[in-house]
C-alpha cells in the first residue's frame, strides 16, 4: 500500500513539475481546463503568487468552484482558443471558450513571468 | 475538448519523474505548527498559511503570506477556541461560520500567526460579536458587502464593527479569469493594520 501511495505521489509531483516549464499560453489554457474539470487546487497555482498571497485562499477556491459548476451547467468546456503575444516577461491573450451547449465566452487574460515561470497576472 | 498544441514535454517529464522519485524517497511533510494557547486571549486573530504543498513553496520562496484568519473566543469549558468562516474542511462539516478547536485550525496550517488588537475592550466585544454570526453560510459569491454570507476576513471586519476599533483595511481588487474584477479583504492587508500587534 505504501509503495502504491509513493508511486502516486511520484506521478502527481512529476506532472506538477512538468507543468513548471509551460508557456504563458499553456498556463492560460491549463487554467480554464482545470477549472472546467473541477481541479481548483491545481488551477489556483496558475495565478500569480501576488494574487494568491493577497486573496483569502478559501474564498478563491469557493468562487472558482462555483465557476466550475456553471461551466458544467453549460455542457462543459469544449474548446479553448487563446490568441495573443508574449514579449519579454509579459503577455496578453484573448481567450475564446466554447461550451457543450454551444455558448461562447470571451475573456482577456494578462500573463507575466516570475522567476522564470509564467503566471496569470492580476 | 481541444486546445492548441502544447508541444513536446518528454524531456521535462523524464527529468521531473526522476526528481519526484527522489522527493518521494526522502521527503517528509512539514511539521504542523503548534499554538501556545497561554499566549492568547479572546479577540486575538489567528492567521494561518494553507498546508498545500504549493502554499509551502510560496512561503519558502517569498517569506510567507496569510491565507486564512479566525477570531479566538472563550470555549464553554473555559479554554480557548476559534470562530472562523470557512468552507467544509472535512466530510459533513458546516460550510460557514463555525467554532473549531485551536488544534483543528492548526491541522490545516503550514504556518500560524496570532495578532492582538490594540484595544482589549474592542477585542472582547468582537469575540462576543463573532458568536452572533455562528451558522451564517460561507460566502462563495462575489458580494463582499453583504453580511448574510461571510468569508474569513469579512467575518473579522464585521465582528469588530461597532467595537470602536475598525479592522477593515478596505477591499483589494484583482482581475481573475472567469471572475472578472474581484474585491476582497486581504488577510495580509488585515494583518498589516497598525491596530494589530503580533503576539505569536
């Protein structure tokens, strides 16, 4: 049992570490995908350390969980199209979300690099 | 669901697996912080940093940051416990303002800090007032100005309202994808208020 637990831990940590090198665009796409799946704890890691430090963690989890529920109510996320640019340590994306019921949602997201890692910026 | 091409990550994954195996072989969870109740009194604010691995990493990299807060109150047995507004942290737990032992609060913490209001009278007022909010639902919406549902820092601000000591540092504004512009009372802005001094 202990070895299974360790193996699972290895896989989880590996995935988390592998995600560390994601581009700004990938971070944005992963954020929406993870919220859609209800993986709120993982999604929150895409937000900049400043945002996470200044917001009550429970509050952030709760409001994103509510968004996840609303996304499922719309049939879940079907496609994500993120278009934009990264220049130096900052970037901006226009994101188009398409849901299972055919509805669309458009958002603008800023990204910034902190210590070599891309985050969604405030 | 389709997303744009994420590119190859084979080398990164292999490296990560090797590193993770080393971590799994030798890593130990961080020790839970203990709370010295003898240093506390009703009305003190108890802050914590979450116990997720990521929170721990943020603390290590950036020197900390509080993610949650509760108010110390007197328990029925004469000891100390805490009232805080939180989603359920265990199956069957109430999602909202509830009492909890100091030990249970620390169980979800990577780091703990206690701050004392400069007015003992206001602190006693707030400790009593916090009981009034027991049973309110957790505020999972973005309506920060309503007290029908509360989140952690909002509970503190409300409990001290009318005490003669304001512990409302105002709202911090953030833009978060899917949420738009979010206005919340930041635990760190609260802890930084000059009306509080750290005791633990």
